[in-house]
């Protein structure tokens, strides 16, 4: 009977020590990543159509973007747009691009305004990546 109580006592001590020795840094680890930056626009903003910021896992893109957002002329401050693509899975991304899609698309074609077409890697150790872009309306 004494050995069983002693065994339970040691088990309880072991549990308390295990909880107390939990990795203190685990709360500081990012659960997802962010690519952010500023897009500087130049040229004349079109009267119609849409401007789209897209993040693709590969370049050239082979499917839907990993993230996207619409950019409007009203969202600019001094021809600049601050963006933040949040809650990204940790991965390597192949391209971030700014494109203009006219109202008559798909009968017309879209225009590439600018982008970054080099690998961008978001990791748990480096969850935030700043990528500034230039976009030119011609």
C-alpha cells in the first residue's frame, strides 16, 4: 500500500515539473506570416477597370493567387498604397504583382504595372517580410 502511494506522489511531482518546464518561448512563435510594404504609383490612374495586388506561390502563376486585394485610387496617399498580406502559411512565394484589369476583360488583356518576381520566403523564424513595389500606368 505504501509503494502505491509513493508511486502516485512521484507521478504527481513529475507532472508538476513537466508543466513548470514548458517551453517559455513557444508563446512567442508566429503562427502565420505577413508580407507588407508600400506600392508607389506613377502615371495616370484609369477612369475604369480594377487594379489588383496578387501574391502567387509560383511564377509564372499556375493557379489562383495565395492572396489578393483590390487597390483603388481613393486608398492612395500621395500616390502610395500601404499593403499587408496577413495570415500567410509559412512557405516560399514566387511573385507579388500589381496588375490593371480593364472593364472589358476578358475580351481585352490585363496590364502588368509592376511587381517582385523573386522568391520570397516566410518562415516561423522570419514571419514578416517587407517588399516595396513600383507600379507604372503607361
